C-alpha cells in the first residue's frame, strides 16, 4: 500500500495463533486479520513481544508476514519487527520481510551499547534497508538504550518513518523535540495514549489496539485534536484495561482476545494459559468496558 502519512495513526502488535499441536495456524491468523480489518486500526505489527517473537523462528515470522500481507497488504500498513544487534543481519531480515510484503520494518535500538555504536548501527541499517524503518525504544530494564539527543539524531536520518517510545513519559518528552515533525512519534502503551499525545505524539503502537481498537483510536484522535478533557474518561477505561490485563502478560492479552472471539489464542509452550479464576476477572473487566456482547 502507499505508506500512510496522515496523522494520527494507530497500529497494534498482532498476537500469533497456534493450533493444538503448537504450530502457527495461518488460517486462524488470516481470519483474525480479516476481523481487525473492520476496525479503524491503521496497520499490523508482526514479530513482537506480544506476538511471542522469542518463541518464533525467523522462518515462522516470515511466513506470518506473508500471510498478513496477503490478507491486508493493500489496505493496511504491514510492519515487520526486527530485534537484532547485527546491522548486517538486520538488513538481511529487512530485505526478506520487504520481499514478502512488509511496508515498514520496526527495528529495536540495541541495548547495552555506547551512543556512538548505536548511531553506527542505525547508519548502516538505514542505508541498507529496502523498507523505511520505525525505530522502537523499549528495553527490559529502566535504563534507556540511548540518550535523548542520540535518539533524536537517529530519527533525523534518511529512511526513518517514525519512532515508538518506551514507557518513561518523562524521558520521551526529552526525545520529542529531536524527532522531526514529518516523522511519526508513536506512544507505546494503552495507559500512555493521552499522556503521549500531551507530549506531542501523533499516533500509537500498543497491544490494547487489538482488545479495544475503537477506544484506542478515539483517545488518540481526541488527543491529537487537543480535546483532552473529552478523552479523559475514555483514557481511564483504557488504563484500567491495561492495568488488569497486562498483569498476566501475553497469556492475559490472549485470554482477553479469546473471550472476544479471536482464534488460536493459546500461548506457545512452555508458556501456560491463565487460570479459570483469571479468565473470570478478565471477562468482568471486558464486560464492564463494553467490549463483550
């Protein structure tokens, strides 16, 4: 598709459906994507933490990109996730995913490197990737992957489509001035939709977009228009859902989606499904939020 430019844009990381033999089920995946095509989401992010990237082989991720692009590629953004400290191998993966229909590749800032090494990494990746890059800053620790000025400098490079924040809204408010106005600046979490818009976000990428796409898009739309008071009640609902569901990890997200009728929402082994008691809690929360029939 023609890469979306009009703001705001909300995309979501697509969970991977597995069959009863723990294999990726592409029929289920296609049907889940067809369902999401009826929502206002602008695209799908594949090969992510919420897609259980650590439990998938590269070939499985590539096949997922091909399936989703085959269903939605003409109408939604297809974003392939890469988390690889090697610039050479990142470029190779980017070429593979682009050849399968990815419009963009989402590349994570390498952790534990000196700022100069981070800049060198992206200098290589951005010059070699055949697809525009979404730079993502999410780390498993409280330490940022790079200083704000370094992230800003990377986002000013050619072939950057946009940037996805980490969860520290204070830190990201320091990053924002360095990201050019013609690049995307997306907040990363359902609890941070409105706070992200307050610091200048023009879109979002978060798992809540799957569970509550209309709610997430409306919060972002209102925030982008500067209508913060009308969005506060909606943000309270989003924050409540995020607080409850994310407490159970990917298994909790998948259980919530299964309650909404998604197919194949069992975590891949050795991860375990949530208990019956947790399912009852999730069902109550979804019903209270008006997300179940």
